C-alpha cells in the first residue's frame, strides 16, 4: 500500500528500474567482437571453449580470475536480517 501521492507499487517500480539499470550497465561492459587467441596479459593460449562461451574475450581464465578478485571481496553492506539481529 502506497502512501501520500504515490500510487500502489511505485516503490517496487523504482527497485525494478534500479535492478534493470544495473543489469544493462553490466551487459554493456561485457566484451564484444572477435575473441583473442592468446591472453593479452600473459600470452597463454585461450581455450577454444572459453572463446566460444565468452565472445570478445581477451584474457585467459587465470588472468581474469586475478582481475576479478578485488571485486569478489567487497562486503555486502546491507547484510541480512539475521546478521542485524546478532
């Protein structure tokens, strides 16, 4: 139930729009075009399966894992209800 001048479901619409914006931004940052045969960082071969699965890939799995590691350790600042009750 919405209050004031907002209509029912307005808050959910804002949440949906925020999520959709994040999805579109993530998709826009994905590589496109022809995949490299060799990793641009270490020079190792990029397996054909990876080149097929991720069009436009530029790095091997190990180099990409190293690049993604700083983002994987970002804590969830919102937490869950259970963690807030402790």
